[in-house]
């Protein structure tokens, strides 16, 4: 049972699908007021309508996170509706894995990733900062990635954007000590999201598994064919191989569901038996 989510006003970007959808549903079920932000109106309205249909409190705000005016309009609507913004979850992001040799077919997605993954985070923080400072408290949760831990073959641009997210988070934490809590969440590989749709070169994923490439390939084949052993798919097994969207969403909810005096500032969400190295 949640102790600290009830009546919190939580803005979630990328709320129309994937992690953002799950996070929105989970915090709403625990009694929070959700302001979902997404560029896809149909997806977003579907999520928000489903929350309110089950008695939850939620507001849809269609906005492109790369446009600071749209993001500020969305947060202003949140304050007008609910009177505050307690938490911002900067979740919107894309993953254009590609080698630099792929530049001709990758550059457009790379440029979009820089706008969404970096500028989107900066815009979100800028849109809630004054409100949180005026309130005297707030929390920003930024979704980074283990890809941001190092320069990784096949992920130069994506890794750079996620490293930037971590740096931005650290700087905000230093500047806003005692007024805004800052949490950086770094997931590893996850199935069941639309992130894979942005991959330019499928082989680029192997940069993150290094010497475990053979094992990773076998496990992927098993996943595709439905032949993975139960011990690799059971979340209660030490050999659990790949986290699911629900696992990450639960971790994000957990870092929000804390007393104001406790800040879980850096969280990496891994499967204990995964093949990823960083």
C-alpha cells in the first residue's frame, strides 16, 4: 500500500504508451492526480480516459516535449487544475541505435533523439522549476539508461543523450538542494515497449553485451521462439534475464512513493541474470 502518493500531482511525459502509460496508471491507482503529456493525442486520451473511468484523477495535455512553449502550457494547465506540481517524470525518449557508418540513414533519428532526449528533459525541468521552488518542494524523475554509462559501440548518439540526462540531473540536484529532489532512473534492456521501433541497425544492440554476445543471441532466440527456460522469465528467479516494462514502472513509482525527506537519487533497474555489461 502506498503511503506517499495520495493527492500528489504528478506530471508524466510520454504518458500515451510504454513506461509512461504504466507509470501514470500505477500512481493514479494509488490516489495521485496525473497529468499525462504526450504528442500523440489519441494514445494519450485513451490512457487518461481509462484512468478516469476507473475513478482516478487525471488530465490529458497534448504537447511536444521539444517545444518549450507547449510544455509550459501543459504544466500551467496542471497547476490550474490541481493547484500544484509535486513530481515531474521526464519519461519521453527514443532510442536510435546505429553505427556512425550508418549516418546517412540514421542522422534524422539522431537529431530527433537529441531534441527529445536532451531538450525534452531541459524543457520539462524549466517548465516546473519556478512552481516547485515557490511551493518549497518538488521532485524531478529523469529516465536515463545504462547506455549513458559509457561510450558504447553502436550507440554513440543515444549514449550521449542519456549521459546528458544524468549530468543534467546531477546539476539540478546540486542547485536545488533542500527544495527539489532529483532522481535518475537507469533501466537496462526491456521488452514490450516501442523503443525498438527507433533502432536503425539491429546489430548495434550487441555493443552493450560485449563478450556475452553469444549468450545474448541464444536468449533472444529463445524469447522469440517462446523457449526460454522458466528460470529466466520468473521475476523471483536469480537467473531472471530481462526486465519488463512493469518492473521499471514499479521502480519509478517506488522512488516517488517516499517521504519528502528521503531522496532515492540514483537507481539502476537490472535483471539479476541479464547479459548487459554496463
